[in-house]
């Protein structure tokens, strides 16, 4: 009897020490991380569209790398700054519009899949129309303070734009 009581007591103590996070808490944590990753990308797009290049750059890691099909790779914040300024000068009224397709969180990385278009005002129709459309993945890295920054960007042009 004592032996059974001793084993039962040890099992209770061990089970109390190994707290398992309930499934709903895991989902809540994951959905919050997805929300924060999404907001990082949204804030970058908003800053770029508002012509706030330095603010837009604040959402990127210092060792950022961007790869776009049929374009030169971009490595580092200085190269990214030059690219954003060049693009803004070339298309001063242009705006990015993106659709979030999926966000996956895996440890310290977030994978943000998007479809997007760069829009310009059509002088005849007097509305914003896409001049470039792409499918992209932005890989975000979690920072020590818990925020997310864009670490990698991979994009490929798509030639038909499907509005959702």
C-alpha cells in the first residue's frame, strides 16, 4: 500500500512539474504572432506608400536580402534604400496593394505569402491600375524584443491579376 501511495505521489508531482500548454493557448499565441507578422508587412507597405522611406526601412533586418525574378538581388539596407528611392522617383504616385494569402509561423521565423500589385493612376480611366503584379514570400525574423523584421524577400512576377 505504501509502495502504491509513493508511486502515485511521484506521478502527481511529476505531472505537476511538466505543465502542458493547453491547445487553445497555443492557437492564441500562434494567431497573435501571425497578427504581429502581418502588421509588420502592412506597416512597411503603408510607410512606402506614404513616401516615408526611412520608416519603411525600419521594418527590415540589417542583413536583409531580396531576390526578384528577372531583377538584380538586393543585399543590405543601403542597397534597399537606394532601390526604394529609385522606385519612388521613377513612379512618384505609385502605390503597393497586397493581399495576404497565408502566414505560417515556425519558431523564430514567419513566412508571409502575398499576392500584390504596384498601382499607377491611369490618366484615361482616372483610376489606379496595376502596372506590375507579383507573388511573394517575405520571411520575417523574430527580434529579441518580440517584434518581427523582414529578413528575406522572394518574388516572381505574375502576369494575370486576380482580384479577391
